[in-house]
C-alpha cells in the first residue's frame, strides 16, 4: 500500500523538525501509541495499539531515521510485530518546506502488512491507515502550535 500527502503547519520549519524528533510529542500524537523511547539519535523503540474493525493488535517495533538532512528531510523506516495478528513494515520520505511563518510537511510512503492483518482486505486497511494518518497530523499540528505559543 502506497500513500502520499501533505500537511500545512502554522509554525516555522525548525520547530516542526524538532517536534518530529521529540519522543514526547510523538507519543502524544501517534494514535494508540503506548510508549516510544529514543535508543540513539536515529532510532526509536515503540509500542502502538491499532484497531482494525474487530481486530486489535499491539505492535512492538523499531523506527529508524535515514537520509537525514536536518531540518529539511529524512526517511523514516518502521518495522513492527503484532504477535498472532502479523507484522507491519514500511517507510516514508518526509520533507519540510519552509513557507515563512508556516511549514508544509510532505510525505510519501509505502507500507506492507502480513499475517492475519493482510487477510482483512485492502479497503479496510486503507481506511484504517487514512484514519490513523488524519489523527496523527491533527494532533501533531495542535502540539506544535501549542509548543510555539508556550515559548
């Protein structure tokens, strides 16, 4: 499954970049995120619970940053295991475009699911992915703006 999109964030690029690399901000914005910890400057460990219609799965996995060109872009790779539900892995290229007082976050990625999750059907997977992405960007945008107001 491939996905692309963009989000306009009312904050300068440096602030958006910092938030994208802050485990506390990400923990509060990733839907179902139970825990996220930085292991090194470019890797994180996370536990995320995702609900796909009647099936819920808790994924434990690694997030790795590559091709880092701070504060402009990076590639985020994710690999997680959800026990009997299966696995998820993918990557996304994230690019921040400076627009004065605003930043446009562009993303393009690919995800793959295996195990029972892969049997749910593309339509359900796509709608769940879209719901998760919309929830993340809405919460992320609000968190960045709140941080900017607080500073």
